[in-house]
C-alpha cells in the first residue's frame, strides 16, 4: 500500500506534490518531475467499435477489451466510433472562427450565473497546485430540447428533471459566426448517441444486463466543450510549468475526447509518471470518470490527467462529459462487491457529488 501523503509530507528530489480534489475532499500525491513519455499501445490501447451494433457476442468481445483498460489505466482509444469526419470538421472550423473573434465579441457568449458559455485565457484554474489554465473554451450542457429522443415530447419532461438542469444565460444568437450553434449541437448529438451505446458495453463488461444503465441516461449529464490552446509561435516559453489544464480527474461517467494533431494530453501512469496520449487519426480518447469509479467500488479507474501545450501551433480539443441523470440515487453495483470486498460508498446522486466537489473547488479558489 502506498504511504499516506499529507500537506506536510516532505517532497523528495525528482518528485512534486500534487493537490487533487475528489468527492471525498482534498488529497495529495507525489508525482515524478521527469518529462512525459509517449504511452505504449499496451498501456492505452485502441478498441475497435465496429461490432458494437452486431451480435451480442461481438459486443461482449468489445466489452472485455474495454474492461481490461478501464481496470488498469482508465483510458483507451476508440475507432469506428460513428461520429463523422464532417461533423467534427464543422465543429472545428466554426470554433476557429469563434475563437478568432475580438475578445469583446466572444464575451457576448460569456455567462455570469454558471460555468457555461465562453471563458477566456487563464480565467480558470482546475488545480490549485498548478498554474492557471492557459486556454480559452466554450461549453454548454445537456438540454432535453437538444436530445433527439425527446423531440416532440418536451412537455413531458418531469419537473424534477427541469430542476436539476443547470441554468445559464448563454447568448448563441447574435454571435457573428453563422452556423456555430448548429455545428456544435450536431456534434453534441452524435456524442450523446455514442455515449449511450458505450455505457451499454460497460454494463456487459460488469456482467450486467446490457440495458442496466438505460433508465439512468434518459436526461443525462452531457457537457460539451471546445478548448482552444493558443500556440507559442516563436516566442520562448516563459513558464515551463504552465499548464493548459491542470491535473485532475473527470467528474462523471465517461469522457469522449477528440484532439487535433498536436500533442497535449498527458495521463498519470501507475508509477506516478506522466505519459502522453498522442493524437491518433480517426480515434477518440475515452476515460472513466469519478462517479463510475465509485459505482464500481473503485474497480474501474478514474485516472489523473492534464494538458501541457508548449508547442508553436494552436491546439484544439473537444471533450464530451457524460453522466447519469443527476437525480438518480445509485449505490455500488452488485457485481462489483462480494464478502471480501464490501461496498465502500453509500448511495448518492451524481448531482449531489458533483455539487460537493465543485463547492470544494470554489472554496479553495476563494482562499488563494
């Protein structure tokens, strides 16, 4: 068992102390300061989803490959994922138009009542032990009116669901980027469909009925973000420790990530060393989130990761964060416990735990 790391732990040479936030509070971890290396195909493999709509046996084969990666590192690539190149290209092109606008124009898409909409360079700091995040981004969340499964039935959305959907005041209309909203929502819709299919594969991997999670994804968490990391050009790097996004784990169930051709994503391996998850054409990166790790009694791994962008060129990435219905109270999955491995966690809702974690982050930032 690894020794307990506290705020007072002396940091040995060649290591740094990382502050991490979770549903349970703040923890500390010693990580190597060695430069990140590229991951090997065995560490973060590519899983082919071509058979996801074929026979049950084909889906179970995919599920076993997913399970191995989810239990060991919590990251894997997927190919033949069903999101078209055209859909991705439209999002990227419209986003490039948006981020090239003058700052005052982009500010029209900012919001003061939520974390959604536009956020400017270094306006966020995901990890208090890292620099402020050197990125701009635009993000929005799940709304039933965006979800094809609820078209024509919006009047039937339960009030308790409406109460859990985040409120925002994002101004889409009036931005001088025609087609920006349409491109992003089309991409979001494709991600939502893919995520609902993947969680059925996760159910098979956990020896559950394939439809086990379906009732928990009727009005799911579905945050979509476009991240812009400005390149450094020919200017020298002023701060070699500056991050694009600080070290963290993701909050919900699964994250689907598209990244352009420029490196940036780094994953913390089981030896507490950073490794790059480089872009692979035609793939998405998938990682397990905190809530799924909790539901599986820590069987599946939600792994620390970050973005370092020190290249000359601009970098773009598009993550989709998928979660269960925020009001569903869920305990540890029965197939992930036994007499020797009893449940570690009490039942909770995704909404409650996310609120707890975000509140912790707000308190920490206010204290700095």
